[in-house]
């Protein structure tokens, strides 16, 4: 041990200082403490015998340092295992470095903790061809929006295969839920979501009934002959039924389809009114009869859509009659009261 003695003595002294064991008087490299501290400094786990020896010699500060070091070593292994698990979960290629210092680790951790990613983090994923993770980010955002919309935020699972996600997507497309899906919501105590679903179902059934009644009225009206005394009365009732469609540009598909069905009847009614006007005006001339017929059409449409014709509506009749029937008819059907007055007054 001759030549190594000074170095070993110096090394032993440094280890005693590092691991707070200076109160131990024996400084000989042959001491068991030197072996223990060397093993500790190399990250080698101590045996129970060695740990007990430190305790017997009241080297408690050294034991605390050992415990902290072992904890850090264990924590490091846990972090590496967690990173490997996250890479497997989000299908990251195996050639990515597994070090916990990797920039990808905090991104995956945030994603798995349902925290939002920054634009720069999303850009980093895209630049590294990790498009599958970007897709998951978008999915999580959409799932969170659906949870908030349908009051299901208390449900914790946000995995892409979550059954709740499939149910909420289905609910968002106006589709009806089956018995199993409804029972699943009940079992998970998502009562607010169920209430929203039931309200949507009720509204859908009411809309279907309303449309069914509308189309039935049209079918019955189409079956009447033009000279049937009930046709005009029925047509006026149908006009009243149409008021809730609000003839504006913001029509849904059912509204547009219904208007297409009604268009021929509107045209027939207009032509019938013109003929009646022509007949009443035979004594004063054909042109006067046509004008009276067109006036009758305008007045009828205004009454059906807005009720009684007040002074403001009366003021727009003459400007409307300056247009051809094929021009003023769609305007009367589509524009609101305010839009008509603004345009023709």
C-alpha cells in the first residue's frame, strides 16, 4: 500500500468530508468506512451489514446522504421508465433518445396530464414528423370542447378510445343514442349530459312533427282544384304556418325544401289573383285588371307575413308594384319587414 497510501489517505479524507463522516476518527484506508464511502461514491448499493455499521457508529448525516442519493437514483429510473411508457403510449419511434433530458419528454408529460401545448411545442412536433401526436393534441382539444358543451367535464378519461368521446360526437351530430349508450351515461352519473340529450331529442321530435304537419298540409292543398272554395282559405292558413320560418337568407335545409314545395302554390295563387283582378277589371280595361290582380297578390302576402297592413307597409305597395311580378314575389317572401321598408321607402 506504500505508494498508494498518501493518495488513499487524501481520497478517504475527501470522501469523509463529502459524506459528512469527519467525526469518525479512524483515517486508515483499511477502515470499513473507506470501503463504504467508495461504494457510495460509485453509486453501488450498500448491504444491510454496511448500513447497520454506519448506524452503530452514529454516522447519521452519512446515512441521510445515502438515502437522498438512493432516492435520486430511484427517481431517475422512474423518470426514464415513465418516458419510455409515454413514448410507447403515443407511438413515438424507438430511435428517439430515451434520456429524461430529451425535449420531447416534457411535451409528452404535458399532453398526458391534459395540459394545453404551446404553438412552439406543436411546431416542434410537426418539424419532427410526429404528426400522430399533433392529431392527439387536436383530439384532446375537441374532446374538451365537447365535454364543456355537454357538461361532462367531471368525467376524467380523455383517451382517444374513450366511449364518452364517441357518445358526445354522436350527440353533436343530432343522432339518437341507443339504450346501451343512455345506460352508460346513467352509470357514470352524467346527469347533466342526459338532460341536454333529452332536450335535444324532444326538440327533434317536435320539429319532425311540425314538418310532417307542414308537408301534410301541402299535400292536401295540392289535391284541391284551383276553383275549390276551400283552397284559398287553406293557402292562407299555410302562409301563417310559414311565418315561423322567417324568410331570410339564414334558412336551414328543411326550410329551403319546404319553400320549394310551396313555390308552385304561391305562383298559382298569384296567377289566380291576377285572373280575378282581370275579371273584375274587364269593364275598365285589361291592363287595369292585371294591376288590380298584382296589387291583390302584394296585399295578401303582406297580410299573411306581417298581419294588418299599417301605414309603413302601405307606403311600400306602390314601389313594389313598379317591379315585375317575378321580381317582387321573392322579395316579399324573403325580406323581413324592416328590410322591405328600408328598401322601398
